[in-house]
C-alpha cells in the first residue's frame, strides 16, 4: 500500500478537519501518516520524521496542507524544509511534493517549492485522484465533460420606460457559423412568452440590430413556433431569443434553418 506523510498545523485539526482529509485520502487506498497517529512519544521527533519521510519503505509522497495557520507555523516550516532537504535529495527529486488547500488561494503566498510542484484545491471534485495519480506517477483518471457545439447564455433585460423584465437566451456556435439561422419555442408557450429574435455582438443585447429577411412560422409537425432570419450566427455574433415575459421557455430548438446542424435543448426553465 502506498503511504504519504501529511504536514499540517494542529490548529487546523481542532474540529477534525485534517482527520477528515486523511480519511478521504485513505479511501483511495493510500495510507496517511499524521504526526499524532504515527509519532511515538519519548523518541526524538525528527528521527521519526526522517523514518516516515525519507525511508522509501514508509513514505511514497508528502502533502503540505496549506492554510494561514500552516504557512505561519514554524514547526510546519521546519518540517517542510526537512522534507525538501532530506527527502528530495534522497529521492533524486522524484519524491512527490503536493500542496493541498481547501479553496483556491493566491499562489504568491505559497512556498516556492510548492509553486513549482503539484498544487491541489479541494474545490476540484477530482482532488483525491490528483493526489493518488501523483503518488502512483501516472496521469489522473479524470472524466472529461461532454462539451456541446453551441453555447447558451442567459440574460435579463428591462426595456426603458416599461416596468417589465424580459428573459433572453443568447445562442451561438462554438465553431463555424449558422446561415440562415433560427430559434424556436414550443407552440403551446407562444402566448405566454411572446417571443421574438434579435441579432447582435456576443454578450451584448442590442435591441436595434437589423434582421435580414426575418420570418415566423409553425414547424411542420405543429409542435414549435420558429423564428428565423438570414443573419449569420458565429462565435462572435449571437442570435438572441427574447421572451417578453418573466418566464423561461421549457424547450428550445435552434441552428441552421431548413438544414443542419439543428439542436434541441429541454428543461431550460430548470437550468
């Protein structure tokens, strides 16, 4: 079983936060050595730390739990320096040194040796596998998200002089272009949403942008109300689906009018 040494400030474990971290790391199959779990009373402290950090039979990696307390702790600094001076020299710089923090922190406050090595934030849902993969000297097994070929951004707009809030969905491709372009909502939601489309720069809802040869109609199956124009929607020029309503559509469709690609996105109102 792989083993690591975890350096921390005792102040950070008053509510067993460090014990919890050790518990979670051990779920990956790594044995965690903490000073209060491992050090034997009555024996010299640094001789025991040398045993658990430098000896390859007792330690396969070293974790520094980064907090304001540990960064300001002289014992932690001493242990950190000890690990660098002894362990790195003993292991010919192959010994994993890992900085672990509860949140993303300003890297300018980190020790130089941590900046140049693996730094892991516990806000990353894969933080435990990043530690395990470093100890096992392999790439982390992180599932890559499925990225759709389009982006949807959600805005709200209050027209001047009107005491209303309109909901707006900004639509654009991640690559390429859509010409002619369209967007649609469910036919049964038309009267509730009072939809129309606009065209304009990415991230900027421009109420006055012209549409070229615009039109509206039902889909051939009667399920959708479609709005279209000959404007070219690109990565920098967006199609805006505007709802003159405080409600969001439940389902939308969009893409190239009468051609491909076309997309259907459901459960919009719950996003």
